[in-house]
């Protein structure tokens, strides 16, 4: 006959409290690691989005400023030729829209003019005010960058030395030299814009560009006749 002990049904045993706690702890570690990984990816994605947004905003701003500055000094098809304005067909006169003024020593502002259409010659300009680049249009200053997304920390427009060439005149100067003859000056400006994301100052981007003004500047050098390109014959 079989033993009574072998006929007694065996009782099943579950996990002990220690085993349960170890399993829960391991699960929590796995969940924490997954949460950390996801949070890190979300933070990286957010930073990348902010970097792209700041970069695009600064690049778009730089492109607008560059296109506008190229036009500086344009006095109209009938009013300018080779940088010397002669609207009435008389003796050559200085181009009254040729000046491009930058604000030394910070160079965070530029003012200029150009012929756009009848009655609209500017003045135009750009400046940095409280982290925002403003554009001067129609005599009023308007925000060009969005202060809700980017804070501009650096904005400089710096003139760079350009090529100069003497323009010949039919007669010499009063002293017999050519020192009073006009000079054709190639003008270039270096533009630097640096900005940071609002709320995330660690996200910083900078763009740099150089623009050449299409209308080269003719410098009149005759002190005795400042309104004439050449000395009177």
C-alpha cells in the first residue's frame, strides 16, 4: 500500500515577500530608466527645435537687412549714373542719398536712403533696442525680430575699408595736382547678429555676412567747390 505521506496533496508556494519586493524594485529601475531616456529625448528635441527657430529667425532677419542695404544710395535711373546724381542735366552734383551712417563705437544702428518710388526715398534704418532689432519704415520704427521667441544680444553693422580709385577730371586742381579730383569708393558692411532663445539662454546662435552696396560712393574732394565733382575749368 502507498504511504499516506505520498498520497497527501502537496501545497503550492507563491513568491515570498522578499522576492516580491526585489521584483518591484527591479521594475521600478526599468521604468525610471525608460522615463529618463524619454525625458532626455524630449529635452534634446526641444533644444533642437529652439536652435532651428533661433537660427531661422536670425537668418531671415539678416537676409532682409542685407537686401535693403544693397539698395542704399540708389537715386533712380534718371537721377544717378555711376554714383553721381545729375537730375537736371547740369553739372554733376553729389548724390544726396549716398550717405550710409553707422553709429560708432557700438555700430548697433545704421541709417540710409534710396529711391523706391516717387515721394518715397526713406529714410530707412535698423537698430538694436532692448534685445529687439527694429526697422525704420515710412519714418516709424517697427519690430523686425519677435521678442517672444528670440532675444538679440549682439547686432553690429561695421564698415570695412573698400577699394578706392581716382576719377579723372578735364582740368587740374588749383594747386596743379589731382588731389581734388573725386574718388570712387567701393563700400562694404560687415553684419553680425547673435541671439538666444527666450526662456533658454543656453540656446545661442550667430550669423555673419558681408554686403556690398551696389551704388558705389563718389567722394568729392574739392574743398573750394564741394558741390562739384571736378574743379571749374
